[in-house]
C-alpha cells in the first residue's frame, strides 16, 4: 500500500513547523518503507557539516540567497559543535535520535529533553530546507522505491527463505523498518553515501543518492543491510561457528570474517534472484566495488561449497582461515 501525505505546515512566528513527518510510505511482506521529512533534513545537515569539517567540501552546488545561507550556517554551526563527530550508526545519541524522529506516530508533540535544542535547530532550518532541498530529496527517495518495490515483492520470499537457511537464524517477525533518506552515512575512510543498519530492533537506513545506476544494486544492498540481524560478530550460527572453530583449532580469526561472509552470502543469493527475475546482474556489490577485495578468490573457493551444501560451515570457515593466514 502506497501513501502520500501532504506536509501541513503551521506558521509559528517566523519559522514554519511541519507536523507531518512521514511524507511517503510503502510496504512489502517483509519491509516497511518510509520517507521521513525530519530524518532526511537531519541527514542532509549531518552530511553537509561532515563534508565541510572533515573533507573541506560541500554537497551544495546550487546558488542560494543570503538569508538561506545564514539559516544554513546557523544550523551547520550547531551540527559542527555537537553532532559531526557523532557517527550516524555507532553513536548512542544518533541512534536514540533516529528512534525518536522515525517513530510511527506522525506527530511530534512530546520532545524528549535531550532533543529539544537539536529539534529547535531543525525547526528553524525547516523553511529553508523545504524551499531549497526537500522537493528533490523526496522525489529521489520515492523514485528509488518505485523502481525497486516490484523487484522486492517478487524476490523477498525466496530471499528470506534462502538466507535464513544459510544463517540458520529466524527472520524478524515484524516487517523490517526501512527509512529512505536522500543522503546516508559517510566516514573519512569511505566518503561515499552508504546505507547503514542498527539492530535490536532492526532498522535499515537506505540512501537514494548515488550508485543507483546498476539495476538491482539497491535491492542487493537492502538485502545485505536487513541480513545484519542474522549474522553477528561473535554469536548466532555464523559468528558463533567462527568463534568455535578458531578457539578449538587454535587459529587466529580473520578480521571481519563475519562481514566478509555476510557480503558473500547476501550478494550471491541476491545475484541469483535478480538474474531469475530477468535483471542483468553479472557481479555482486562486493565484486563491483572491490569490497574485501583481497578475499574474493578465497571466499569463492571455500564458501561456494557451503552455498551449494557440499561443505559444512565449520569446514568452510576452517579452510578459509587456514589459507588466509598463509
Ligand atoms: Zn554490512
């Protein structure tokens, strides 16, 4: 079901206060997608402050008037003082703010004390964001959903079936919450916009800007992100087996092996499903972008047999780690 909500703005003094938060939503069997006005604004300000401060760069290419420039500078000054160093995925504050600003109720009547100042900054910047940036951000977010929703609906059941068998872990009972924002997360070592996920509960943030020219890429990334609740660093079947094998066999664990396996399994399952769906998809995200490039041959060699049920997970893990350490 698709839903458009017109953002209703009430004028409060000089600023405009938008009460409706979710501008667009859509669902599939396993996912609940939203495009949230305030969360998009927050990502825009965070990333612009990050680009200014950490990379001496900017996201803004359009000409903006003096008044808007001042409003933007005020908001960015707050972000640079308090938020730019707070990682969008790892910081406790950012996670708490995300949970509050993206909650399902569509009004923001009660503002927790710790967010009052931050939300005031957003409210003051809101007229400028609406006038200059929001329209294009909303359009891009709805476009990426429209382009991918039927692929998701046609492949998600098979995806969940296959990935839960490979990870031997139950999929979330509730549809997974997915917020689509124009800009997502960057770091100094990887300044590209990337989706990110927090778990317990699973909440995926997918970006609409950049890297969507490869049909199927967005779906693979969604499937990767949402599988983060199935594969943890040192528990559950995959992480637990890595720990078990390395302890018993006295092997030094390969750093981030759980994430290499997550990329490989979700990528290969997605690639097969996308190809079955008629999409030309010769390489996974991991292959196209050389993610964990030094392990590509080894993971294919030792985990293809796991995918095809010719080796156990423990055998694949042991063989991989032994050869990677050589
Ligand atoms: Zn990941």
